[in-house]
C-alpha cells in the first residue's frame, strides 16, 4: 500500500467531503481517503500494484478538485 498527499484547490465547503471521498473510493484498490479542509489536502492510500501516482491525481481531479502539488 502507498499513500500520496495532494495539495488541492477547490475544497471550499465541508459538505463536499463525503462526495469527494466517495468519488475517489469507488475505484478498486483505493484503501482510504482523508480530506483535510484546513490544510487543503487529500491523502489517498492505494494499491501501488494497481495504480500509479498519475492515476490517483486523475481521480482527485475527477472528484472536482485541482491538484496543485503532490507531497
């Protein structure tokens, strides 16, 4: 398992968090999604045998957020 933390833009409302988590978690091999509004980050734990960092970045973008940086 691998985790990537993405610094994002567009995380403006706490009511968005459940939908963001659901959107990213819908992919097989995603083990956990953590969203921190205060830091403006989304951390995704995933099966690195199934996905690469670019795939996870795309999932975060598809959830409606703009990825600014990967930590």
